[in-house]
């Protein structure tokens, strides 16, 4: 079962929409490629720490490193797509797969 926790990241803007999301599982290449089917994926598997960035137009951007247990997400328009919407999206897409 996928579990996660999140923490709000402060920045110089009053209404920051950036969060660190920690998972109870390691981020795998399969994890990245599964989510990549739903947006614009940039994936650099040959970096010393394989980096990925995923963008769903007008909803969110997330980035992280394969092998890590966390990633960072920026909600582009939180009045339309909230943190709860994002967490439900991740849960729906990833629980369809077995890791």
C-alpha cells in the first residue's frame, strides 16, 4: 500500500505551492515511467543520480531522483488542482501497479 507524507516548502512568495512528498517506497524507474505516461516526462537515467521531471500542463510539476524516497512537487494552479487532488492522482496511478 502506498503511503506518503508531505511538507510545505517556504519560499519568498506568500502563497508557496511547493511541497516535498515522502513515500514509504523507493522511487523506481517503473514508478517514473508509469507517471510519465500522463504528462511530459524528462528522464535522465544516465546521470550519476538518475533525475526525472514530469509536468502535467496547468496542473503540476514534479521532480526527483530514482532510488530516493521523496520528490518535490509544485502545484501550478492550486485553486483548480489542489494538493489533495495531486495525492489522489498519484495514489490512483501508482496503486494500479505492483512495486
